[in-house]
C-alpha cells in the first residue's frame, strides 16, 4: 500500500541506442504517481554592472513526481504528464530522492 494516493499517471520516456547513427529507440511506460505542479516568478536585481535598479524576471515551472517504493527511474529519462486542464508537459529530472523508513524504500521523489 502506498504512503500517499497515487491517482495520476505519468509516461516515462526512456531512450536507448545512439542518436548519431540513427539507432535510437524510445520506450514509453505508464507509471502511477502523485504529482504536484507549480510556477513561480523569479526576479533578480542587477547591481554589479554599474546600472542600479535593472531587474530581470523569468517564469519558472516546477514539479515533484512521487512514485511508490523504489521506482525504476533514471536521470536520463523524460516524463510526460497531462494535467486536468488537458495541458501536456514534458519534464526532465533534476534530482531523484529515495525516501526510506528503517532502510526500506517507501517513496521515490523526482524533482523536475
């Protein structure tokens, strides 16, 4: 039994082979998960170039994908998720954390 409800589905895209000689193959696997999405506006102030008050901002999309126990995910995988609004997003992992309880894996958290 999962520690949290896994009601969403994400598609793991794993590529194998070589891109340069055209033998690259793509394997798509549906995995049950729980996902939290978010977006934030990141602002930075420039003061080092001699011009004071110049700001830059960019929108940053973040998500955490939670899998039950020890999931077969790699840092080279891509994840495709369609949310409740019908918007499909493709994510690449930044970090993969395995949460353990008494040495046993209970949750895999992929930050994208």
